[in-house]
C-alpha cells in the first residue's frame, strides 16, 4: 500500500478537526471553484465526512465573468458527483449592478449563493478553501487600507453565514500544500486568470507584494502575517466582550446612549460600543467606516452644539444634553 502523501494527510487532518467541532450531525457543503485550494478541500471532505457519519455536498458558483464559466462550474459539479459527493450543483449568480468594486460584488453574490444552497441542502456548515497565503494577503490589504483591529484580524476560522457556520479549515495550510495534494491525487486544478489580473488589488498583492516581502524578509513572513491575524483576533474577542458589557451599561431608558457613561470608557472600548450601536440603529455594516464612528465619538468627546452625525443607510444620530439618540423622521 502506497504511503499517503503528507500534503493530502495534512489537509484531511485539518478538515477532520473542523468537522469534529460541529455541534450537530448533518451534511456539510463545500464551496469549490475548481482551483487547487478548493479542489484539495473538496477531495479531503468527501473522504473525511462519511467516516464521521456525515454526508458531503458541493456547490460550484459561476459568477458569469469569464467565457466558459458555466461549463467549468458544471464540470466541477460533475466531478464531485463522480467521486462520491451526496449532491453537487453549479449555481449562476449575477454580479453586475451590485455596490462596491468587482471583487466585493462577486464575493457578496457568492456568499448569497452559498447561503441559499446551504438552506436547500439543510447543511450544518459551509466549507471554503481559504489558505494561510490568503490570510497573509488579507492582512496586507488591511494594512494598506488603514484598517483597524477588525481588518487586521483577517478571516476567522469560523463565522456565521445567515445562521449556518462558515468554516475555513485550511487557514493553517499553505497554497503550495494544496497544489501538492492535488498532484498527489491526480487532480488537475483550474487556473483562474483573475488571480493574475493586475487590475485586482489582491492579485497584485499575490503576484508582487507578498513575493517581494518573502525575498526581503524570508519565507516565514507568510506564517508571521497569519499569526498576527490570530493574535489580533483573540484581542478583538476580549475587547468585544468588554464592549458588550459597556454598551449595556450605557443604554439610556429611551433607547439612546448615556454620554457620561461613554465618556468614562477608554477610546478603544467606546469606539466598539458606538460601532455596535450604529449597526443596531440600522447603519449598513459594509458601509460603516471609522469616519462614521469618529463622527459619533465627536458628539461625545468634542461636542460644541454641532448637528447630527450621518451614518450609512440614512441613519442620523444627534446629541441632546447627556445622551445620544436617533433622529426620527418627521
């Protein structure tokens, strides 16, 4: 019996750990584009899931942005059915007309599709093939954009996707391992031309910036960036707990926030309180930036009788004496 290739074994172990942590039995859904990362993830999942008593399903999302994309998505789904997935489907999404740049629009459309298919298949989790390299790229992009701790925390290993856990089992696996796993298993990944298209910021980071950092600082820089994300994420979780308690303490009986309580908070906690409260009021999370939170903070710490702070989604907040409150229409 031939020895199992180490990259195949490493990816199977990563998937097993992710699935073993799920609280309930049920099928899992793999998102697979046909690239090396998601293909290696799919191959590991269809091996591991049945051995844990779970069915595995697969979805390949066609963004309709390239010639032949529909045929490619269907080919991935066909492969999945052949290798033992309980179900596999190709889903077309509409990207044009969505807010944000092309990368953000495609991502939003993709996650909407994954959520819909997860509900249809009664999946208890959705798995994506993001790797340690993807995490390092995400941290670099966050740094370049001046993101705060939330951005520097990168991609979480697990987050909620409309009520279904979205898992990223491969965040400790590098991209070279997924390619080696595919080669060992005789799989031919699709090479997405968007990954080398310089019009996309992530592609430039992948092709130019990260290799330059590796040359200048050594191969450990990828691990270090990913570790930074994990450390910042842990700090974020602790600060979020503190901010949740502070938000509860700051609530005014009329639904606003008490300015004296807010003034007693350290800035890092006060900013998180204001950010959470703004989302409660209906400010769109994707459009809510540090500038909006700074405007709310100015109502607390630098109030000189200025007018309301305008937040995304038409939300307006004013200060009246010792409280912040929502401006109601009319």
